[in-house]
């Protein structure tokens, strides 16, 4: 059974390889930026989704930020590829 799954996975990857190799990444002409900093997680996700829905960016994520002013606590920074 494992061999069948592995074989099917290899066939799928082989079939998609030409398509994946020729497509241009969504952020090829964009600039990576920290858009907002020191946010609570839920606000960071909300801002990220809002920016995507409004067309400001396609690719975004929240990263952990450890501010020096509050040792032991952390917030989140919103990163995005912005045009």
C-alpha cells in the first residue's frame, strides 16, 4: 500500500513539475515589508486577511516579536509582499 501511495505521489509531482517550474511567484515584483509591529496575534491575523481581501497583498504572515521593553512576553509582526 505504501508503494502505491509513493508511486501516485511521484506521478503527481512529475505531472505538475512543468507547470510549477514555469509559473511566476505572486511576489516576484513585490517588496517584502514589515507592515505592522507589536500586535496581538488575533489582530495580526485580522490585519493580514483584511489586506489580502482589499488587494494590498497576496502573501502575508505573522512572526513572533520579543520586545525588549517586556522581557518574557511577545507580540507579533505582520509581514507582507507589498507592491
